[in-house]
């Protein structure tokens, strides 16, 4: 290794043409060797930093060496005996000093990586052809990445024997783990009774050394059937928070059913609802903490219109309200969002954060509807916020179990003085309707669709819903009733879950919302596929669907229960 201080030299090289003549010679072109391409193993990918080779951070002291191999295609030469490789690396050492090294090898670069630390290199490679005295140049970055960064977690197996798996694609290589937790912590499996997954990423405001600073926060929450929940840092699965601090107040009967999120974490407007199988509801924002709504009223008394007798089966979140369907009493309920939530992780362990905003009857009048939702099953709720989150309306989809027909109901907010009119009401007679309602039958919507797969994504036109039926994923057009097949599973598989990588339609999430993750089952075995949609929500034919049914050791996935993609806060757009 030769130490150099060559920033001026490197700048000159970067401005040079891709092919450099080292002398005055006459060449016969058909007998002259030419370097036609240079690629690498691992592959270069597009990231926030630009062209980058990502190397996984070491997990132990015996796994600190990484090798990058240059794959050079030539027109005449059959090996690299005519080539010299000069790798110019610029990086910061442990003292923070900028260092430049030049390494000469025969087509590879060996790097020693530190454990548990991020490190990046700026690389400028010169490949010199001694037979022609010409050189080819290429520049890129090398960056370490924690395990499971930008990966898909897979909850699979039967209840009582579930595991948390993972599919991690780095370049063109896929690292597949049927037991991701066991890979990091051998012999441990705290997920045997897990029921579902949720994720959030945002910049957390932390008070450090006398000032507020932003730090990226990544939170994978695993909900279990035994009223337990644990939030992990997904890149390494270290525990961040457990149920006794996540639930406010602590809840020993909450059994996860569904997680609903809307809003934009880039401007701290993301909120969520988590439903329990018995109809309980918890609410919160981008921070993992979950609150029982109106608990302050229950604890200290107050508004006698706060509703506690309900069974919520579908819910969504507008700019100002949580809106829910109470299947027990056949009514819409709502909660105002003008409340103080925990907004940084330092406060999650504080047990004193409670919410006072009551659960109120929306007092929606069904009399003018051609078909009332009373007695039907609420299967899904969403808002269309592709263009304007503040104006988005709630939509609820119901199934008539007798006829098999599906109906969509649109709720339109009735302007009040915030929600103060109803909060201050002393009797039901004084309550005002919070919404008006209209409805339509969804023609040709699949009567036997698996209800848990119905989804909407704000990335695409407001007319589309997505759902699975048997072994096929469909895109449904609300305006004309058309069903367009997007993906068909291999023979013998039936689809159990579909989930977009994200529903956050913002500049920081790149094209993640266009990827649809698909879980499917065949007997006791499961598999996961992913497809990429274009901006028109058709399948992008330039990117083949992926399919994974076993890990690198040949162990198969069990039945797929849930999927969850975990990305860094800022995600780069796909490059073609």
C-alpha cells in the first residue's frame, strides 16, 4: 500500500476522458485490445450517495474482511495479465482525518471493516492496459450497511411456532433468512405467538448536550397474541421498547388485529390506529407509543358522552380525526386529533402521557341511503390523499354477507367549531352530525376476496383498490368495475397477504410505494413474491417479479402471516 496525498491528482483524473493515451503509437484497430466494460461483485447500486457498493457490517470479529472483485470485459485478452489495477481510496480515519491510499492489485480490493461502525470510501479505479498503454477509469463509493437495512421482514409459521424471517436484497444478491432473529441471537425466538408487524421511520428530536438534535429513528413493532408488543431497531433487532412502555396505560388484553397509518412522516403528520381482535382501539403518531383514547376522561371523569362501549372493526385517519366503525352498535365513531402526543423517543418510557380527547358518536344519518351499512360487515377503510391530505375524505367498504355484494360509503365532514360543539354537548340531543354520508355498490368486486388483502395506496389514482382472490392479485377500478390481474401465484399457492412497501407518498420514500409484496401459502409452506408497478399502476415489465420460498440453507418458509418492509428515512429513486 502506498500513501499518497493526491487530491489535485484525483481531481485531474476525474476531469480526464474515460480512455487516456499514454504515448504516440500507431495502432491497427482490429488487432488492438479494448476494455469494453467494468462491473463489480458485489454490484454497484444507486443510493442517496450515488453509485455505491454496499458491504454488510461485520457481526463478529471473525467476519471483518470483505473483497470487491472487478469484472473486466476485453475484446482480445482472455485474462488480466495485461492489466494493472490502481484503486485510489479516500476516507476518514478514526481521528477524522481525510486519508488517501493507493492500492495495486490484480482485479480485486480487500477491505478490513470495523465492527459496529459505519465507514465509507470514495473510490477512483484506474485499469491500465499494458498492451495498449491506455487506461479506463471509474469512480464510485463503498459504504457499509447494517444487516436488514432496506429489507422485507416475513412473519411466518403457525401460531405457537411462528418465526420472524427476512429477505434482504443487496445489489443482485438476496440474503434470505427464515429465522432472522435466530441468526442474530442463536437459540432465541420471542415471536412464536406473533400476530402482525408495523413500521415507522422519521427524524427523532432528541435533547443532547443542551440542545435539540435530529436523529433518524427506525421502529419495527412486533405484536403478539398474548397482549405483548416489542419495538426493535430493525437493523440488528435490538430491543428499543416493550409493551409495558408502549401501551399507555398498560394493556394486558390487547390482541393485535390491524395497523392503519396515514400522513407523512417527513413533516411529522403521520398518525396511526391499531385495532385489537376484540374491537379495542389504540391511537398514536409516528412515535411507537400507543394510547387508549379518552383515558384521561375515564380516569378523572369529565365528558359524559365519551363512548366506551364499542367494537371497532374498520378505521382510518383524516387530517383532523380518527374515524371508526363500531360493529357492536352499528355506528360511526370519531376522535379529534387536537391532542398532545409524545413526539420524541426520550419520553416513551414516561407513564404519565394520557389522552383526554373522547370517543364520540359521529351521529351519521343513514335514512337517505339506498342501502344502509347497518348489519353489514365493515371490511376496510381508507382515505384518498394523493393530492391533498387536508381535504381527504374517509371511505368505508362493507360486505353484505347475505347477497355477497360490496358497498363503499363516503363520509363528508360537516363543518363545526372544531369538535368543540360535540365535546361540550351535555346530551345526545345536543350532538351534531360530524359527517354526511353517500354510498355506492361496487360492481364486480370479488365476493370471495380475502378481506385482509384489500388495500389502497396513495401513490396511484384515487379510483383504484387492490385485493387478492385465490392465487391472483387484482387492481379494481371503482369508477367502472374493471378487475385487472396484476400477479398470479404459482400453481398450488393461494395469496394470504398483500402489502405495499410503503404508503407514504413523499419525496423521501423514492419509489417504494410502487413495490407490492405478496405472501402466499401452499399447504404448510409459504412464499413471498414482489412486483414493481409503474406510475399508472400497471406491472413494470422491465423488472421481473421475484419469488422466495426458502433460505440460503434450503429451509422453507411456513405459512405467511404478515410482511413489513423496513427502509431508512431517505430512500433513493430507482435508476434505469
